[in-house]
C-alpha cells in the first residue's frame, strides 16, 4: 500500500509502433491527398486520390491493409509527424473528416501546420502534431501537396506501451543537481517531493 504523502506521477499518453506513409505528387500541379476513409474511398480508384498522387506504406504492410483494418480496429491518433524537403508542404492545412451515412451528417476539423512547429526545434523539415483525432471506417484525413514533391506522414496511435516521441521542448523529467557544497537549509521530505513535482509539471 502506498503512503498517503507519496507522490505518483500522472500516466502519460502511450503509443504503438508508427504507421508511416509516403505521399508523392508526380505532377506539375498542386494536388489534394487522402488517407484512410474506408466507407468513402475503399471502392474508388487509388482510394480517392488523383492518379498523380501515390500513397505507399513504408513499413512493409500494404496501404490498403491499413484502410481495411479500420473497419474492425479503430484507433486514436496520439501524434502525427509530417516531414518534407519542400517547406510549403508544411505550411498548409490538414483536415479530419467524419461521415455518418445513417444520420446524414458530416463534420470537418481543420488544422494549420504552419502554426504547429515547436519553437525549440532546430529542424525545418519536420512538424509534430498532437491532435487526438479518431480514425474509424467513417473518417479520413486530407491535405494538399506541392508539385513534384513528397510528404512522409508518421502516425502514432495511442495505446499502453511507450511514451510519445518529441522533436524537442522543455525537460519533462525531474531535474537532479549534483553538488559537493554543504546544504545550509535542510529540506523535509514533503518539501523535496513538492519541488520534484513542480519541476515535472513545468
């Protein structure tokens, strides 16, 4: 049994192995891309994408397997990582679409990638998005891609297993300071625990 004054860190979001998709535009025009959307795209040519937009999986599992799997295995996105050597691909908007055929409803959420770059990161070709969007057979993602360019999208579903990765940011672990100097003000155990807790929260 834990002591009453023992501090326990809150549980962090967990993730599974990422799904990694490459979206390639081989045309000389800007195109729209789609990911997932079983109900909407499973019977359409190229899963709703233009013929010049090629979506492939980089993990060895065919892309259509991921789409078909959403019928029985829904998931919530913990993190999406967008990478591209063309900066304008990371300054566009992405959308989360949800259709309900039986109710006749449609909802769309949008997010501007340009405002999502971590202020502490050094990379200019990667953006991490922490949006807990749910992926089911009724939902899909979309965005635009510049001419003759490629976007790699890594999607980390939330699950129990390991922590979400970070490009950069403030330290979220307790800070331990080693010193050989004598400590003048003796701290009690509850005070030390409060200091550690404060360092974690910041």
